[in-house]
């Protein structure tokens, strides 16, 4: 079964890493479930760097089927299967008003410089 994030789930905050689309960014909230011991796979994900607070970004996914996908965790880039990433919980970054238009930060900096002149 293919896991796909709905826009409502992505906007609400925390979702499974497996559900994120390419380009999505966020921070790892945790790996595994607090109600059971970590599996060998979950321990391996922690060793790869999927620790609470670490930055994560989905870079690309294979077509068709979306599996595997390429993820950057901290400064490490690796490919994961969706089923391997299901136990990683991520708090998704919400795009700010400046993130929606490329180069808008540069324009606001220019305005500040012009105002000072």
C-alpha cells in the first residue's frame, strides 16, 4: 500500500516521513512508538541520524511507484523505501510568505538598502 500525505495532513504538523512529497522539509520528532521497543530497523534509522530535532528534506522519488525516495538528513543523503520510513515522525515546515516567491528576500533587502540611502 502506498502512503501519500494529504495537504491537510502536511499542514497540520507531524506526519510520517514516508508520506511526504518531494521538496518537503521539516524536523524529526521521533522514531518508533513509545508503546513498544525499537525494532532493528528503527535502531538503524537512529544510527543514520534520524534523531529528534534533526533537519530532514525529501529530495526526489522514483517514478512510477514513488519507491525508493531520496532524503537528506542533516548532511547525509540516502535512499529509503517508504515502508522503512513509516516509523519516522516529522514535523513539517510551513512555508512562510517569503518562501512562496523566489528571490523575495533579495528584494526586501534591496528595499532596506534603498531606505537607508
